[in-house]
C-alpha cells in the first residue's frame, strides 16, 4: 500500500507532464508513492506519456470530459489508495526529497494540510514580471510566508495560501472536502477550497523543505490577461460563495481604482483585474 498519492491534473502538455513524472520517478520516497494523472479532456498524447513509458512507480491515467482542474482533482481522489494525498500541477517539478518531506511532516502534523515551497524554474527564462509576481505575492506569496517557516500559517490568512499546485493533506479529509465543480473559470478554486478547509478546522502548515520548481514562463502580456481572467472569475465566485473575500469592495475597491491609474506593474495589474470584474459582474 503506497503512503502518498500524487494527483496531477493535466491538459495537452505532454512534454511538461513527462518531465513532471521524471521528477517523481527520482523521488527518494519513490517506493512509497503512487501517481494519478487526470486529463481534463481527451488527450492521446498524455495517455501515451503515462502508459507507454515504463515508469518505476505506479502511474494511473484517466480522462474526464473537459471541465476544470477542481473536477479533475476530484476524479483523481476517487482512485487514491494512500493515507495522504499530494496535489501538484503538471508543470511542477518536485525536488528529489519533496515527497519524503511531505510524508515526514504528516507524521508530526496530523489531520492538517502541508504546503511546500515553489519558485520559478530558472530554465524557462525568468522575466521581470515573474520576479515581480513572486516578490509581490500576486501569484505565489511565499515571501510573506517566511515568518511562518515550519509553523502553521495564521488561521485568518491561510486560505490565501492553499496553493493546489503543491499541497498535501490526509486523503480522508480531502475526500470529505471536495473541490467545487461549478467553478468553470480559471482561478480562485483553491482559495474557495482553502476557505472551507479553514472553516472545518484544518490548518495549513508551511514546510519550505518540500521544494519544487514551476516550469511556466510568463510575459507581462500573459500576466495581464491572467489578471483580467482572475477579475472575471472573482466576480463569479463572489456570487457563488458568500465567504469568498478576494473581491475588493468599498474603500478597498476605491483604492484599487486609484492605484490602477499608475503606470507601474502593480497599477497595470490592478487595472486588468478591475476590467475583469466589470466584465464578470
């Protein structure tokens, strides 16, 4: 019986998926893991990556009708046999010790979630906006988590850091708290999920020794398009979930609008985010 089920949603990125699996194959805890790859929509190339290659760990591959990552994770959860489950993206390349660190941490931090550390893969060519996204916390807010190294993230803020690109928790809890399947736009499904974990008493423990690299290059244009999508998605999620707190309102919305007038990277992102909110409202 494996100790850790690694669930990977994927969508038409076979080369990146192959490299993700290679990193899993190099895990020091390889004998303790199983891998479940869920293709969000039919994908013969992803199927070939998972089934043709002779991987040195169990790799299951399933396809679902095209929906979104939350639905794919739920489908993978149904196949998980391990006491703990680790969610990663297909463009997340784990350090060789990452799975072992997650397992050791769950031995100490029982009945809670464990967040690993992720940073950009240097081989993709890190752009200025990628550096800004990381330092500002607009995509991954790991600099803000440094005070909570090897500690629980403050309960009031932990939902903001429930990054499903690199987080693990007991399988029974993951199965109890499924991802919503009615959120069809990109973004926020992890924060909505993290809010429900928080409200159920499940804490997030930050363990930066579980390291990973994010193999995804982003230009300024890409980032602004993403922010507009996130704005549209935020407006939609706000209508679906009363506990969702990422939509700026009142004075916060006014401050966003003022800052959006500035020709800075932050100003441009706020402008794109507000444009998305208007289109989604």
